[in-house]
């Protein structure tokens, strides 16, 4: 059996980038990806951290969240109730990138 560290050490930058993109877009667990690719979960966490830092460096992301009061809904009231506002609200999140 091949050592996981030697597989990770031999990956080219393009392969590392592809792994990061797969981690970000996949619904699979890191364990499943690590087992399939023959690398450690620690290595995948490191690639994810490096990739996220690169994205943050390239893109300025602004986010705002607000709650707007609404009339009490007739159905699913619990999902619209804001304990902070003590009333029913519509929660809105806006992300600019």
C-alpha cells in the first residue's frame, strides 16, 4: 500500500487546485474524498484552507443580513418568528462579490 504522504507530496499544483474545487463543490465528505484520492484528511483540510485564502485575496465579499417585519403568517409561523425582534419577520441575506 502506498503511503498517503508520498501521494500528497507528488501532486502537482493543478491537481491540488482540482482537489480544492472538488472539496468546495462536492457533497461527499472529506473522508470519502481522502480515501478515493489516497491522501489524508489533514492534507485536504490544508488544501481547503489555502484555497479559501486565495479566494479571499482575489475577491472582496460583502454581506448584509436584515429582518423586515411582516404580518403574522397563517401557516409555518415558527419559521418566520424572530425571538430577537419579538415579531414575525422575513429574513433577507444579501451577498456581493
